[in-house]
């Protein structure tokens, strides 16, 4: 079973705010618009339609070199 997380912050056009995570507790790196959005785990949890999920906060974006 895969865990899921809630994403907070970052670009308003992220397609999903609840995402599957393969390694709970590790930072996330999500591909988006030619780069990556980086999110860090917090100690917070949020109730959702899919149960109580860990909250990850956006902290930076990196661009992919062409």
C-alpha cells in the first residue's frame, strides 16, 4: 500500500494537492513545468477524504537544464 501526502505552498497550478509517496518521511521532488518543485515533510497532518495525511511544505524550485 502506498502512502499519500498533502502538498502546501508552491505554484497554484500544481495538478494535484494530494499525491502518492513511495518513501514516507523523505523530502519530495515533483516534476512540474520543466523543473522540479521541492517539498519538505512537516510534523503536521491534515484530515482529507483519504484519511489523515502527512503535510509537506514547498521550499524551492529547480529548473531542468536543456
